[in-house]
């Protein structure tokens, strides 16, 4: 029904509602003040509950972020200590090549002390895995 009404008619209805609203406020000022006074307590309760909910949620998120950052820090220090011990040890190419292709690729990524040419030569003499040889050649 409202879609077919002319915009001017809608404006007139809106203006009429505004005039009626102002008139009712002037007529029922004391009742309006009573309603406003009565709703202050409810409004304060709602605002307080909202603040409690908002801040408790924020607090939980902060605690979770703190736990995650501690876990990441512990993981990072463990990874770094593992890398430093791997860097200090000489690579055992036979032990490396006894692993799966996926594990070997990961070890190549983590260690900088692996002689890829030597690793490739040993792989060719050993299991001779095509995908691993291609990967090692790409890394060279």
C-alpha cells in the first residue's frame, strides 16, 4: 500500500505524525516525565549488564591471546633450539635418506648445512626416488 502512495502524501502523513507527537508530549508532560524517571533504573541495569558482558568477553580474549603467545614462544624457542642443535651436528646423510620424502624435504628446509650434491648422489646410489631427486635438484 505504501509503495503506491505519492511521495507528497507520505510527507503530509509524516508531518501530521510529528505534530501529533509534539501535541501529545505537551499534553502528557507529567506522564512522560514519570515514564522517563521509571525507566532510568532499567536503563542503568541494561548499560551495566552490557559493560560487564563486553569487558568479560574482552578479558577472556586477552587471556586466550596471552596463552597462545606463550605457546608460540615456547614452540619458537624449541624449534630454534632444535635448529641450533641440528646446525651443530654434522648431517648424517644415511639417516636423513632413511626418512620419508616428506620428512626429508622438511629437513632440507630446516637445515642449511646439508650438502645437496652429496645428498643427491647418495639418493641415486640408494633408494633412487624420482620425486626426491627432482626436489633436491630444484633446491640446488
